[in-house]
C-alpha cells in the first residue's frame, strides 16, 4: 500500500518568506508526527496529532511554526518568516496507534528546506 | 527527563566484521525501545524493536536485547555487508513521542 508521502521533496526559499510543507499519512493511521532533522543531528520532535484530540505543540521551536491536520488526515506544517537556522529536513511520520503501545512510526521521505 | 545516548560515528568496518553499536537510555518506567535505519537517499524505517525487559528484537541479521539492569539496547550483527551502510538511530517511546539518539553512521568497506 501507499506509504507516507511528503511534498515538496526540496524547497529553497529566501529568508523572511513563509513556507508550507505537506504530509499525507498512511490511510487509517490516527497518529501523525512532525520532526526536524538537522545535518548530523538526531530527530527533533515538533508536533503530534492523535485523532481528534488537541495536538501536542510542545516541540515547536517558536511561534513562527504552526501545523494543522485537516479531517484527521493530511497535515500542513507552516513556517513563517523563515530564518537560516530553519534549514533542515522536515520529516513526517504516522502510526496506527500511540507509540507507547509498541506500534512503529512510518516515515515519509522528508522535505529538505534550505533558507538562503 | 528521558534520553537516549548512542555511540558516535562514523563506524567503519570491513565486510563480514562483527558489529556493535551501543545505545543506553534514561527513562522512567518501562518504555519500548527501537532501532531505526536510514539508508542513503531513503526514509527512516524501523529495523527492530523490543517492548519489555529481556525481549530480543531481530531483523535482517541484526539483534538487540532490552537490558533493564544496564539500561541498554545495543545493536549487533555477526557479519556485516556493504549494503548495511546507513545511519542507525536508537529511540525510546516517552508517552506518545519517540526520544531519539543522535544517530550512528555505519560505513562498510568491501
């Protein structure tokens, strides 16, 4: 079946511009995660959606970052007034249930964001 | 808070060598533990997992045992291949999040 897809695969933007990154999770997965992976670093948690519950935004690094998930499926991560330190690979993952139950997270290929 | 520490890379080995990538964790309770792998140009994918103490996860010749007494989940493989070259991440679940190690790049030379 189809895996997690993300678009665009690459995005180059000028400092100060807004960007939107899209994630299509695996159909039926209730949990959706956004992570950021900087060069040579591990994954940094950004935000988590579970079903219709309020999202956990505790990992968002600043108020320039926001995310929404429409209809419990597609999610969009928005970065306003981009800065050079926002350059990273943004990864989306989905899971059928919470990871605490031992279910794996399925990752998309990521969006490489470069802010010039 | 919960954390994961894994050995720094890169780790360079010859084909057919024995591999160990160390992973230790700090956590309250009994989290599930995971190894994910990221092959060049590909997305992250689950390699193996263990959900309780003394469990052994295994896949593709890789193994890791959940050791609560040493808070470790070391990744091992008896004979590595060039195709195992990738970045390996250790992770634990903390509520609904995964807490990640920094990743270990593995380079296998023919």
